[in-house]
């Protein structure tokens, strides 16, 4: 899962980012409204953790308005010291999925993130399947006919993204950006994606999964069930 944390308090930003990274999430950060706007225009996220009180002329609520104007579908959790009913209602009316007041316990934050992701991506379920392949998004495990399917962190993210978009063409640049984040801008080519796809295909074949990942030359990939 790819998450953007928008928070102007450095210590809080580091605390939240570290907690999310410990859960194997891909985490990007923004400490100003301007940086956050640039990121939401350039990238797609599964979830955004948003502080209302940014040290800019614009607030987190303005960022919510920008997301709405862009017709973005990211799940948004407002994380803010402002606990007034007006701010909460305004945020929810602008499209936020949840509101968590500071101070909070990290386990609660992580639980909220997982809940929003399940509702947004998997209709509230922890599991998603394709053919005889099953992915447990909560435990980050993959099974084929009930047998464990070994993946490293990147392979899991690539496979989950393809399964989530099964039967749809996935652009290779979109896949790379989703799994590797904005660091993808530093890459010279997509060889690292080819390597991950090659490894996944080999494991799918060895485990007798009835799932096929086909390359669409020059564009990207499609995952089909046989």
C-alpha cells in the first residue's frame, strides 16, 4: 500500500512515517501544502494521512478540496489536533473517510489505515483472489490452492497491484510509480520491473497457479486467470 503523510510537525511526521514503514507500507511525506499538492497531482496513493493545521496559507481542508476537484479516489484520514465538530464535519463532507484526533496511539492509527484501505480497495474484505490464487492483504501473504506462495516485499506489491487490476492493462510506469514511489523518477529504465515480473511468473508456474501475466509490448502488463 502506498501512503502519503501530510504533516508539518517534523517529530510527528517521523513518528507516523516510521510506524507505517514498519508495516511494510510505501510511505511518502509532505510537510507543506505546496509539496502535498505537487505529489497528489503527480502520483496516486492508496491512503493520505492529512493534518488540517499546516503552516501555510492553505490548510489540510484546502488539500481535500483540491483532491475533490481532481476527482481523486484516495482514502483520506484527517489526523489533527483540531478536534472541533465543525472541522470534523467539514473534512468528512469534503470526502475524508475518517478523523483521528491528536494525541493518538499508533496501533489505532494503523488500524484506521487498514480499515480505510479495505473499504476503498476490497469492499471491506481482507482477501482478494484471482483464479486459484488468494492474497491476504492484512497478513501480506499469498496462497495457491491453500499452499503458501513465497514473495518478497516488492513481488507482493507488484502481484497485489496486478490482481487488483486483473483483466485490465496496467501501464508499466504506473506500476513502477505505485510500487516504488516518487523515487522512480531517479530510475534510468524499467529493468527492475522486468526482473520482478520474471520472478513472479516463475513462481506462478512452479506453484501451478492458473494465473497468467502477459506483457503488452511497449505499454505494460495484464493479469488473466486461465
